[in-house]
């Protein structure tokens, strides 16, 4: 198989797995989303519908180019958190992300800190964009959670609240590059925080996600201070060339890495975390069996049991490992195996061609 066709097939698979729509038959209709109406944007800023409705924004629409740029940036950080900003606009109840750019920040495995250099870079980048005719404003920030899921920590909640207070509308996006490599699908979440004194109604969790035991407390304390937005993707003919160039970089990194080897520390940590959760679930079961159930415990019984959550976590780890094995097998078939057809062609051409001249011996001094 040709390398170019392998890359194209991998890109199509990536777009299918992440529900990125195919190119529309009418390019004008497809590119309509990129047209920026400055007057309509200013009018919406004056009305501020999000000020009276904390749930006003319900959808995040992200371009395929911005998504790929954020994923490449997140993967380049490895186990260190990265940070960047997103540019775009808003339309009705949707925040539309058209582009994204990285920020020069200092990151650790648990947090990311923006210094003066990052703010100077942000202002300069936005100014140059305006001069080039890109009128879209900054509509949010993104950062990575390597290996521990897509949600907002206490620091993230404080940062997002501050941003929403002064630069509305503003969106927070979290990407987990480690789980993206393991699962083959981009692990991403889009969030907005509630006003400080707002008490949200009790809502069921939209989708279960695995959170390490040492992060559960931070997640549980702040999980009622923000809500998630539905994420959809779009693609335009205007960014197809840039998408091709960026995909080549992403494809090479994917080929040259193995989820089984690159994520071995993550998998080991997941197994240790699973063992701790099993021990905790066993302790809770022992207490509920011999002790009297309190009202809070009866309420928890109506929710999913800790043992069921552990089962979900173990199933997810197994699925990620199977995905890693499958990708290695496919790479081996594509690049290391000799296909019978090519082998027959090679033997046929060898038979019909003239006998090869003997290879001269290397000259060696006596």
C-alpha cells in the first residue's frame, strides 16, 4: 500500500471516529460558517443573553483544523500539561471555534502557569491576526489533562470563572492526550462555569468517565460549579490544505509511536489505581453489610455502586489495550509483510529480465 494512501485512509478513519462531517457538495454553503459579521457580533454583545441564562450556551462547534492543532499540541507535551487559546465567534447558543494557537507557558504534571511572556505573546498574536484580516476574537482556552480525564479542577474552575467575568463569551476545553492515544479517539470536553451564587439543578452525569482515585476528591468538590457543552465538528474547503499539511505531522507521530510502549506508565498507573478502588469498594461493602445504613448511604445505593464503577474502569483499560494491540498488528501487516501479489511481480520481473552482471569484489590492499 502506498504511504500516501495509508495516510489518507488513516485520516478518513480519524474523521469517522470523531464524527467529523464529510465535505459538502456546495463549497459556499460549507464556508458560510467562516464569514464574520462584525455588526451582528457587536449587537449580540450588547444584548448579553448569557447574563440572564447561565445555560445559554449549550453547544461547542470546533473546526477539524483547530481540533487537530490542539491534539498535536497536547501530545507534544507528553505527561506535562500544555495550554493555548481558541479563536472564533458565537452564534445563538453555540460557541464556534475556528482556530487555536499554543501559548508559551510553564507546565507541570498537574497544572499550567501562564507568565508575562504568555500574555505578551497572546496580545501580539491577536494584533497580527487583526492586521491580516482575521477579525475573530479569542473565545476560550484549552489545556491538557494527561491521563486523568476531561473535567475542570479547582484551579481550572477559578480560571474559567475569572475569564467569564471579564471576556464573555468564553469556553474551556480540556483534552486528554494519553487516553486519546490509547482509545484512538480524541478525548475532549468543553465546559462553562456557573455564576458564583448560582445553585444548579440536580442533573444526571451525561457520560461516565474514569477518574484516578487521587483526583476524585478535587473532581467531586467542584463538579457542580460548571456544566459541559455538546461538541460537534465542522470542516471547510478553506482549511483543507492546512489540514493536509498538519495531518502529515500527526500521521508520522502516530506511525512512529506505539500506545503499548508510549503509555506503559499510564497503564501501570491505571492498574494500581484500579487495585486501590477495589480495596476501597471492598471496605465499603464490609461496612454496609455489618453496619446500619445512614440516609446518605441509602441515597448512594440508588446510584451506581463502587463495584460497578470498578468494572467499567477495568473494561475501559482492557478495550484500550486491545486497541493498542490491534494497531500494532495493522502496522505490521501494512509495513512489514510482503504481499503475495508484489512477491509474484518481483519473481516474474526477475525471470524475464536479463541475467544480472556479477557484483565486483571490493578492492583490498595486499
